[in-house]
């Protein structure tokens, strides 16, 4: 039976270095910080990207690209993939597409494109439909719902 007083540390850790406790060890007086200067003072911290006053790397490199705030990214799914992965009369939503691995985990916008043929009557809920996809789905007696 295990008792609290018999527990042992299975991952022994090194004792911390106790600096400033006299000259009996190597870490008394200046505590390994050297003599004077900013780096010997308490509270000193230097930015990891500081290069001694030289123009830092992130400022030397040119700026590239632009993210337009109105840009909307879609996960595109073709009609032929819906034909392959769903049965006749099934409902297709974003959650179902994610669970079947046809869309990523954090998908918000889904657009259905018209590549391929479809013969099954599916109820499809998506953010957008291309014109050709809408025609093919409705020709197969399916429905297109905008979410």
C-alpha cells in the first residue's frame, strides 16, 4: 500500500544556485554578474532581438504583402466530391463536411463549385454556390440553401 510518507521524487531536480551568500563560494559579492554596468543591475532585461544599436534584422528586411480586411477565404468543394461522399437524400452542412474530413476544423465559409456531375438529390447548406453548381444540384432535384 502506498503511503504519503513513503513517496519519493522520481525526477530529482538540481538545487537552485544561491547567489550573494558570501565569498565562501564563487557566487558572492558580484554574484557572477561582473563589475559595473547596466547588465549587473537588478531589473535589467534586454530584448531578444536587440543587436547592440545596429538596425535590427526585422527592420532591415523589406515589408512584403498586404492582407485586405474585406478579403474572405472559402473552402471550395466540388459537386463531384459531394456525389462521391454522400448518399441520395442526405443533408450536407459544414459540420458534416468537417466530420467527413472534406473541410478543415476551423472552416467558416464554404463554396460549392460545379466541377463534375451529380445525380443525387442532396440538401446542401453553404455560404456560396457557383452558378454551374446551383444548376447541376437543382437539375438532380437537390436544394441549395445559403447560410
